[in-house]
C-alpha cells in the first residue's frame, strides 16, 4: 500500500493511498470521501476499496484538505470556492491521469459533481450518498454543518446534529480548518446537472434522505442509473452491498 503525498492547488500536502494491481494496465479510479471522514473511514475500513481493487482497478484514495492525513491550513486564503475540486484537479494532473473513473460519497459526491461541472470528463462517475437537493442547495447543507462545528455539544440525543457532532469528535476533526472549508461549498444549478453527459451511477441507501432524493437526481442526469441499497447516510457506506454495487456497475462496458 503506497502512501505518497501530493500538492493541492496551492501546494498544500494531500495524502493519498493506492491499492490494487501493480499492472500498468489496471484502470484507475479515484475515490472521494465524505465530510469529517477520510479515505480510510469511507473506502477502506468496510471493504469497498478492496472490492473495487479485486475487480482489477487501481484504486486511488486522497484525503481532502482538512481531513485525514492531509494538510489542514488555518489561513482563509487556502479555502477559495470549489477548493476541493481544485485540489483533485491538481492531483489528477500530478498523477498524469487521462483515462479513469471517479466515485464520491456525500461531500465526495458533491465534489465529483463540481468537477464534472468544471469540465472533468472521466469514463464513468459514481455519485453516492447524494440527492438532488444536496447538489442544487449545497450551501444550505454546509450551513447545517457550520452549526455543528460552532456548537459541538448540547444537541438533543438522536438528532441529526448530535450524530454529526459525534462523528466529528470520533474522527478528531480540526474544527477551525473544516469551518473554513464549509465556506467553499458551491451549489450546482439544475440546468448544469442536466447537461452532464458522463455515464453516472447514483448509489444511495434507501433510507438516506440527508442530501435529498437520489431517485430525483438520477432522473435529472441525462445518462444515469440508480441503485438503492439497505441503510441510511451513516450505515449504507458500511454495507457489503456498497462496494459490490460499485464494482459490478464498473464492470459493465461503456
């Protein structure tokens, strides 16, 4: 398992883990994780990355800035709008990737869509843990998490805020850096979604409504399939069906 570091758009260190075949012919896929998480938490811990690598893919998992083992600068200048998309564009350039697939979960899915909106043209894209409202109203979702970052304690037990705060604490999130990051979220107009030609899989837990409606998102994308698996926003990504569904869909010819 290689763990090189790359530079984001401004040179900030971005930690990356790769797994999969050593063959130069293995097709690359980039996996983007969610907020308060990491490549380890979203993609490796519950087996999804191994499932995809087992299907013959070179699996590339960066930690976003302010997450995991990547840099977490406290300078506001390090967080322009769309910074996460800008970092992944820089990573793709440094890796020399020209023909690859890409997947994202939750914030990673939002970043993936921003990349598509900015002109990225992967072979296939997997948008997981995401619904229509979470993309066209991405700044509203950021406002929810800003409240949690500002007030990590005192939420009603069992509330969405309490769950988010617990996850944030579990992963020892740098709240100053993530607070700056949340100001960089950009909504994607529905007209832009309707113009995305990349073949997409919309993959979501059947009980996951955190980011709106996954079926509605699949209906708006012109070249998308929808797969729903068991679970909600926190649990679906931990299910064996999550990695299996991605590996199976990737195996379908373009």
